[in-house]
């Protein structure tokens, strides 16, 4: 906190300005060298051995001036971005401290502790009033502490990103050349840098992985960065990348705790950035063609299986198995998510061959885990589970199409004897309560209630399906993207109403019980957050430059 409060951001700004001036001068020199020296020599008619030796050297001088200008401009943009990000964090920190002071609280110099004023004598001598006072003050102090910790983390990550970028851009080769491929800073440049890191796949070093996570986390809500990143990586490239990182050939079982944490952060960051890149209200955003290509890759094996008899057959997942883990985080646009959910439902209907399942399972060995953030303890082989989690995080929880898809999934989960719907709703509570002051028992009780309600919703959806269709739940199948529900002899083609409740003729009630799945997830999340208003936050990490 002390380092951030006293950070001389103006020095960074001045350095960025100086480097940009250097870049401008180098561009001018490059142009002059090209027009005055290279062009005249090349047009002079000079020939012979001396000419053959001189001309390449002159051209190299021209190229190096251009490369030096590129590198200088990149350094300028990195420093400028770092200055803006750190200044923004500094302003946020000052605002929080001012709020703390106005409330009569104090902050320790390192930002690690927020203290509240002592109670008056009357309160001290009243045990109940004293407990109430302490609880209220503690909750408020911990709220301040969370905000301070978030600001310090933002500043530290900005500092780290600048460090990574400068190391990457200010490089040379064996000939001492300037870096003509320097990227610089800003959303477009950072997206390019992130895509370059992702291209390394499982060859990412620990510093590489830390840098990639920092870039994704910093720009998680930036449409420019996220769209450019995923355009560069590509739909199938995204799936191959995540499989390379945590799939059967890589594995996470033997990695250090620190690297495992980075993998978990990466899964979350990929989901958050993908949600931003696919939200149609953002400009820019990924195209419908990109999403269609992703669905195509989702239904396919990520690579061709070797012919039978060619030795040990490697584990090759389908794209949706990999994607489902990524979809577990982020608030998705129904325009992007619903077609994926319906496609997975259609494909899941094919998963009836126990000897050769449509969704390949690596078996008891947990090396092939695509879901490592642990919402429901599932390895990630069944994509429907991840789809449920994504539906629970949907941007517009009242969107009728989304509710209808959720009901379909709930009914199918129950009908097939799986309880993923309950797991997903229960986990919504646990996710919301992370870092809160709720006791483990309170969280588990809330989660159990949410899971029970969601399973009831799934059962209700299954009954509605059977009642409506007359011959099993597939009577309410998704056909051509339009669901049809028969209730009381009427046919409803509206996607938003296809499983809107139990069939009235069967129960006489007709409540929209199938909605429980999504509504419970959202309601439980809000309940947990409200109940956790007195939540706590940990101190900034000991390794944080601005947290010491």
C-alpha cells in the first residue's frame, strides 16, 4: 500500500514520452537513410565486388533503423499503459482510504489491516450490544479490506505485465539486431502477445503462464482485446490449446501447487474472456461464423484416431468436452450459448453405446481433466454438466430461450439418472460465498437446499416432458431449433414456453417448476451474497509488490 501510494507515475509517463520522441526521430532517420543513401546508391549504376558488399550493409542499416523505431515505440506504449493502469489503481486506493477515514476507521501503512474505533462505555458494558457493534464494524472493515486488496492486486498485475512486455520487446539476436517484431502495449498489442503465448501450448513456462493469465485477467471485460485474441487463436485453436494444457497428454496430477493454481486461473480467465468476446452488445465481438465453427469443432474429435492395431490408442476428446470446462465461468450471451446447449443435447442423445461412448472417458485416471476449478468435482467428460453451469451464469436469467434450454437439460439430467443439475445449482451458492464470512455449515446448508430444489426442478421438467409427449421425455425434443410441447391438446412452438411447467392436465397446478434450475442458481447466488455482506477478505499476497 505504501509503495502504491508513493509510486511516481509521472516518471513512467515522462519515460513513455521520451521513448515516443526517440521512435519519431528514428522513423525520420530511417526515411532519410532510405531516400538519401540507399536509393541513390542503388540508382547510381555502381557495380562490382565493392558494390556487392556495400549494398547489403546499407540495406541492413536501413532495416535496423526501422526495427529500432518499432522497438522504441513498443517500449513507449508499454510504459504508457503501465502508467495509466498504476495511476488508476492509485486513484482507487486513495478513494477507498478516504472512505475509510470518513467512516472513522484507519488503515495500516501496508494496507493489510483496517481497524475500527472502540465502542463507547455503554456499549462496552452491554454484552449483546458489544457483540453487535463488533460484528457490524468487522463486516465493514473486511469490506474495506477486500477493496484495498483488489486495488493492490490490480497495481501489482499492471507492474508485472509491464515487466513481461519490456523483457519480450527489448530483446536482440546473436547479431545484436533491434527487435522489429516488438509488440508494445494496449488491447490490440496485448491480444497479440497473449495469442503468441497460447500458441506455445504445453510448452508454456511458469513465467509464460503467469503472463498469459495476467493479460487475460486484466482485459477480461475488454471487447477489443478478447475479440482479437480469439480471432487469432481460432475456434478449434482454443479447444486444442486447453486440451494441450490439461488433457491426457499433459496432465495436471504431477504439477506443483503453484502451477495447478495457474491452470485453475487460466480455466476461469478463458471463460470470462470468451463471454466478453461473444456478447453481441459489445463492439467488436466474434462473428456468428466463428461461433458456428466452434460448434462444428465441438462435435468432432480433436484429432483423428489412429487405425486399430497401431499400438496404444491415445485418449482423444471431443471438442465440447474441452469447451464445457471453459464455459463454466463468464456471463454468456444467450445468442452464443443457447445453440451450443441445444447442440450438446442433440449429441448427448447419441451417447448410448457403453462400449464406445460418444463422449470418450479417459477412465479412472484423472489425467484427462478439463474441469479443474472443481465446481462439482466432475472431471469434465460429460459436457452437459458444464453447460448447466454456464446456463446458471447467463447474462439474462429471465431470457425465455435460456430458461427453456435449462429446463430441457434439467429434465434430461434427471431422466438419465444424473444429478448434475443439483450439483450445479449447489455450486452456485458455494461460488457466491467464496471469501465471505459465512461459516462452512451455513454455506453447505444453502448449497444443499439449492441442489435439492434444482433436482426437483429437473424432475419436474422430466415429468412435464413425459406428460407432454406421451412416449417418454423425448416427446418434447428439440427439432430444427423449435421445441414443441403438447399440453391439453395444444401445440406450442414458442421456444420460451416449451417446458414452462408441469403439464396442467397431470397435476392441476401448472407451476413453472422447471424454471427452478436457473432461478435457484441465481436466487441462491444473490442470497449468499446478501448473507455474506459481513464477509472477510484475505491480506494481499506476500509476493505482491504493492501488497507489502
